[in-house]
């Protein structure tokens, strides 16, 4: 295997599907990018249940990274996504405190995760996640047992990094705005390598402030703030193996209720932790690499989740690479989840949001990359996602939780100068 094949095979990161937090780069970059790279991607996302074609997302995305000086690298992105479709109405027994109508598969969270992701693929997957997390946006109307939803989002993301001999310090900012949500986030990260460059320590802190309104209730005006901290280590085990492990802790306070789900009342604080470990192993006999990822998530709402992914990174020639993968996700419900109708008295905490129930999910997919002369690269990514209560790790998912299927297709092109 040529050196560049080995490097790409070991460092290419497999990212997550809607509802699963995205991974960090497999190797910490300790020098500015050698060239300027600009690119554009286009995402198509559609989900279904057994009766309806539900939410769809289309998202054009442009990004760039470049060396500014010998020691400084910069990166930036701009995304516009549009969501449209029909969601099944959630079971209701009363109006919510905001007087809004109910819809399913929604959550009081910024669409696309506030634009904090650092890669083009992650940002596009977050655009797909908007279909499962968006509020009923610029327009919403009900017909029969479904709610028609449309929304739009604009997100910008920028980061600058200063590189020392064996360390790097990065500052990032992200802004995301849609019809009933505005989010601003900042981050600081530090990476330090040992003298032999075989081990890298990573530290990071981030802060996000969200302003939440409602298209159904003009009187609603809420906020939420979230602090995040991360520590991690990346270790080169041999010329053909490396491992990375990161621990992330977050604390949020403020408004967590789903403003478009009748009777949805959630705690005003959330403490969560995630442990991500990834292993990369080059297989000389096949001139390829195995990628194994595992992520454990826990929070004080009672939700616990396991996500595992197995991928095979295979260079076909000097110009072609292919990466088939399979991801499995299983989670236990939050303690206040119930698939039944909301209580009529509005007392206590309650949600019937299916994404906070107990279920399992499978996501097979494949990514293909073709390199051309003069620095051009074409990327294609396709995957299928299916959620099923019976696929829970113990086989004991939430009773009454409806299944969901989705597909994601991404096409991109980039140019390095």
C-alpha cells in the first residue's frame, strides 16, 4: 500500500446518522493544511413510516480550508437547508402550555445541532437530522392524522487554528438560524503531541446559547445554555494500528420542552456524558483498513445508548476508494417517556417523543471516492436507516413505538489548489 493510502485508510472517520452524535477526526491534525481546498456537497434525505412518506431535507453546502500562514490554518462553511413533509400527529389529551399543535419526531433542539460540527459530511448529516428534530417551522397545517411542516435554516461555521511544534490551539464559532430558533456557539480546543508524535492529548470546551420561539405561539420566548468539555487521547500502536478514546461531558440548563408536542414537559436541566473509542487497523493482505467505533451515551434523564460501527476502507486503485459500513444503535428510554397520550392535568414531566423511547436501529451504507487530475475529487455517500422497537439490545423496546425508515444520499465535489 502506498503511504497516502495507508494514511487515508487509518484516518478516514465514519460519522453518525440522524440522532447519533458525530465522531471526531481519527487523528489530531498537528500542522496547517498543505493546500487550500474548496468543496460543495448536496444532501437528499427522506424518512418514512409504514403509512406515509414523512420528512425530507435538501441541503446545499459549501466549505473551505486553507493555510493562512506557516503556523495558522483556517476553515469555514456555509449551509442552507430546506425541510418539508408530513409528520403523523402525536396522541394528545390536552393542549400544551404554549397552545401549540402536536407533531411527532420533534424535539426542542436546534436543527442540525447548532452547526458545531467540523467536517462537511457531519454538517450534512446534521441537516438530515433536522428532519427528526426540527420544530414546525415557517408553515404548519394539519390534515387528518398528519401535520404538514416546512422550515428553512441558514448555518455558518468558522474556525482558526494556530500550530506550534507539537501543539495546536483552535478557536471556533458557529451560528444557526431558522424561523423559530437561533443558536450561537463558541469553542476552544487544545492538542498536544509527545516528542515522538505517537500520542496526542486533546482538550476542549464549548458553549452554546439557544433562543427559542414558536410559530404557533407568538408569546413563547425561551432560552437554553449548554457547556461542554472534552478530554481525549490518540495513540499510535504500530505502523498499522491506532486507537482513539474521548470523554465528553455536557451540562445544559433552560428550556428543553418540545414546543410542538402537546403536553411535553421536560426537566430544566440535563447532564450528559459520552465515551467514544475508535480503532483503526491496516490489513496488508487486502491493502485495506478495518474501522471499529463504539460510543456509550448516558444522561441524568435516564437515557442510555450504545452505538457500534464496523467499516472497511478499501482503496481500489490510485484513484478509487470504497467504504462499506454497518452501524447499530440501541437505547433505553428516558424515565418520563410514555407512548400514550399526554396527561390532562399537565403535572410532572412527560414526553411521548419516539426518539426518547427504547429502540434499536440499523444503518448499512457505502461511500465511494474518485480522484481526478489537477486536484479534483468526487464523493458519493448512500445509506439506509431503520428504527425498530424490537431491535433494542435486550429485545425489550418501548411498546407502541412506531418504526421509522430513512435514506440519505450525498454527492460532493472538491478541489485542492
